[in-house]
């Protein structure tokens, strides 16, 4: 005999999940603001502009190569998880991970192939072609991590999703702050 849950329990679960994800997004936003401020202090206005251009190029390539997989993956994983069939869920996860790797590698290869024309078009010379090509690795990492977050959303592991959001923002900030001075200032940190 199955016992139906009272209607209020689904509303409280939705409210709880929304609060957790919203709180994680707020912390993520604060961390990104700190990252932007520190990078602005390290690189100055022209460096921030350069970072913005590179981020826009990577986001454009990511949209083209991502094929909307993240949003559809959440639905597919949730359906497989809701069916109770572990074999179906395992197959869905396997296909998701494989697809994320393939699209990520394709995005990186596309970025490598178009690095020189993009550098000439955006910066007026081919000086930054190697840097743009290396930034394509970000597409691979974003696709793989996007697949993992879609998996967490699909199986309703909201607390783990919030942790991933916070740790990825913090990790990205630390890596950005460490790498920025080395790439723009010839290997020395500026004096504040």
C-alpha cells in the first residue's frame, strides 16, 4: 500500500531547493566580483577588456559546440532516475559523459583551427593566436563539468550541486589570480 505525500511537502522541497541553489548562486556572484576586482587591480583596464573579449569568444564557441546538451541532459537524467531503472540511468549517464567529452574536444579543435583568423579579426594581428587556441581547453573543461552538473540536477542532489558551484567559482578565482600576472607582466607580480 502506497502512502501519498501531503501536497505541502513538495512545496517545501521546492522552496528548500530554491533557497540552496539561490544561496550558492549568491556566493558564486560574490566570488566572481572579488575575482574581477583583483584582476582589474593586477591588469588594469586594458587587461580587463582583453579578458572580456576572450571570455566572449569562448562563450560563443561554447554555445556553438555545446548543442544545448546541458539543458536536455537534465531532463533525460531526471526521466531515467524517475523510472527507477538503474540500467537505464547508467546508460543515460554514460551517453551524457561521452557526448560531453566529444563536444568539448570538438570545441577545442574548432578553437585551435580558428585561433589565427580570430586573433587577426579581433586584435588586428596573429600575436594572440596561440593564447586563443589554448583557451579552447576551457571549452573541454566546461563541457565535462556541465555534464556533471546536469547529472547532479537530474538526480536531485541539490546540496552537492550547490557545493560544486561554490567550489568551482572559488577554484576558478584562485587559478585566475595565479595565472594572470604571469601571462601579462612577464612573470612578476605587481606591487600594490
